[in-house]
C-alpha cells in the first residue's frame, strides 16, 4: 500500500525574520471571492482620502529671498544643487538647493531688471540678460573661472589645471573691473549696438553658442565674440518689428529655435540656414514658450487669455490641447524632466501642474502671501518645483503633494504603489473622483472661475441661437481649438 504525505518546505511557511508578515496561502479563484470588487472600491475611497490627508506640498522657502520681485531663474541641466535667480533690482543670487541657502549674492549685477538666466552646458558658467542691454557671463563656482571660462575653452591642458585657491586669485585679478566685481564674475560682457533691452536667453544643447530675444531682433551669439553671429530683424522676422519676448532651443533638432513676439506671433527659426521657417498668430499674446524634453516636436505656450496651449511644430494651424484653469495671464512654464507634465505660474498668484494629455490641472499650489508668480522651475530629479514671485520670495514645492520626503522602506513603497493603482482603477467612480480631484482655492479665484463659466455658457447660448435662426447658413460651429489661431505665416 502506497501512502502519499503532504510535504512543504519550511521556506514556504516560515518568516525569514521576526519583523516580516506571516505568509498566508490564498485561493485566488474569483468564484471564492464574490465581494472582492466591493472591498477594492472601499480601499480605493480610503486611499483617495489618505492621499489628500497627507498632502503637504509646501517644503519651504529659499532663506532670505531677494530684495525685489523675482523675474528670472534657472536650474542646471546636469546638476541638482545649483540654482540661480535674478530680481527686478538687477541682483543675481546663486543658491544651494540642498540646504535652501544663498551661496553668494551679486548686487548690482545689472543696472535694470534681470530678464533671463541660463546655464552653459558644462554647468559651471551661466549667462544673464537684462533690460540694460547687456549680457554677462558668470561662474557658479569661483574656481571654475580660470579653469574654464566657457564651453569653448577646449584647448586647456587637463594636467595644468590650477588649484581652487590659485584659480580664485587668478579670476579675481584678471576680471576685476570695478567695485562690484567678484570671483564669480562678470567675466565677459556682450553688447549689441541696436538693442535697447534683452528679454530672453537660451543656451545651445551641444555647441558653445546662445540665442537672445530683444526689443529689435533675435540674435545668435558665440561666447568668443562680443557681437552677434546672426541677427534676425524686421525683414527676416516675417516683416515684423515687434519685440521678441521669448527664445528657446529645441532639445532634439538643436539648430531649431522657437520664439514668441509682441505681435501675438509664435515663430520657428533654422540657425543653420539663418532663415525663418514658419509662424502662427494667436488671438492674444503668448508670454512664455517651452519645448517638451521627451517629445521635442511638441511645445507649450502660456497665453494672456488665461490658457496654456500645446502645439505640434509640424502643424501650427491649431493647438493639440488647451489647458484651462487659471483666471489671469500665465507668466511662466516649465516642463518636468519626464515630459509627462508641466507647471505654470500665473498672475493669479497660483502654481498649477498639468498632465500633458489632460486639459485640467492635477494640482493647485498657493499661499496667503504669495503674489504674482513670474518664474517656475522643475528640479532635475523631478521631485520639486521652485517658484519665484513678486513678493521677493522663492518657494520650494513637492511635485507630488502627498509624497514622503526621505528614504521609504520597501513596505511603504509597495503600499503607496498599491494605493495609487486602486485610485487609477476606480477614479471614474463619483466618490473616488470627488475626493481625488478636490482642491481648495482662494475665494477670489473661485468667484472669478464661476464668473468665467457663466460668461462662457452665455456665449455658447448666443452662438447656438445665431446658428438656429440664421436663414443664410453663414453661422457655422467652429471648434474652440480653431479659434485660437488667427492666421499662419510661412
């Protein structure tokens, strides 16, 4: 007679250590769990509540701030710690994001408002432009001044690199031009005779050159030359003499420039041929422009009609998406490094995060004292957002409001992923959707949003009545996206 005994290894039943959960064996057949969906729904509601209960997006301010309103800021493309900001009084400050403290203050860096800041490709130098008609180069670290004046110093021998102290001394002796000169610069000053004020600056992704937008032209510069290499003026700017407000290099097609101008235009340039490619004119002026870092054929602009628009550069006759929610002009835009979402700063004193495929904001950040938000930046690790506002303060926010700061254990990470999966699975149900999307906004913004909704419904009713009683058939329905673009210029 043969007897078969049940046999299990100890590893399948015993815990490895005393702190582990006891192993349980379950039959996952759905017929034995008729209430599984009801239990999951209850957990999804609880997960949505937990997500909102632990939402604390504000991390803190960068200690000290500025003496005047913050008008420009930038993060390094290849480092997490350095951060540079400029204010309306011409001051520039270099910050350490890890400690949220100012490393150095550069008062009088410009005589007027700082309009643009950008890091060079090496991450050690940065450039600033201002309303005073000057572009200046600065060093983030004092020792980098003499070892590398910019990306173009490729002839230096690596074995002859001086020490930190000798580099600082050499930089101070070589570049000291007045009472305001520091070991951080300015090392080079660029000026164009026909430019009264510079409005924006951007650095090439691979080569040693940068582009500027000004009140009279779009210029292409080399760090080795004090005059621009190429100038696009009225004849080459689609016969427009209006001020260019923003200029940005495409992250993939690196000879492609995007530009916004005061004549409500959004244009594209080819720096290799030195020619203007195409331009689209919107109903109202766009105040900011940013390329998607992961889908470089797409870009987003913030408009004065309170909306943000994403465009495909291959088809500029209408936007691919409209992002709504702000109740005043959008002043700044910044993409996350993943390209999945972007953050906007507005004149309505709020910061909003938009998923790039949804027209409604995922998060709304605000404080009682925060004023008009002129600059927003994502950090390179996609975890924090830095906003600069008119109240002289720089604030740091979490990109995910309920995310824990610091190292999470394996169990905490799994629990968080399970809760997020439940919310995504049941987000279409009313209770989960209500809890997950509810955000508190200031009373003023809530009233302005309600008023805008009433005006929109009134306009729709008028349009429906015109189409209904129009005997000639001239009143046709036009989609909202087609109304954005007035004309396209090739």
